[in-house]
C-alpha cells in the first residue's frame, strides 16, 4: 500500500467479481471524493436497471447493513442528519432505542 500512495494514489483495479473500481489510497483524496457531490455514495442509484438482479445473495438478517448512513446521498443523508443521526450519535444512541436507525433508513 505505501507504494501505491506514492506511485498511483488513485488506482484503477478489477475486483474479484470482475467489476472495475477505483482504489483511492490517500486520506486527503478519500476525504475530497466523499465531500464532492459529483461522486455518489449510494450504489443503488449508480446501478443500471439490470444490475440490482445481479447482486450476490445476502441473508435477510444482513440486508439492513447494505444500506447505511455513510453510503447515502442527499436528500436521504440530509434527512437522517436532521433527525439527530451524526458521527457522534453513538455517544447518545440509547435515547433512540435499539433498531431505530435501521427503521429510519427505510
């Protein structure tokens, strides 16, 4: 990884399932991409109509993990932040009760 950071900090690669992806290795570059609205984080909005049916099987108990706060784009992300979900919510989470974040994403 240190070699990539200096020689190719943004690297085009092929994942094990043959999909193409960009590997970004420097913190500042990752932060820049995550804050740039030109890059979407919600993979469900980046798929063609045929792709959702091609996703790997996931047990039902893990499906809520497929859609989470860091992967959402506005307006969904903004709506949840307005409800009190933030990077520091884990400190005050019990006031929401267990399970509320997962229900709020639906």
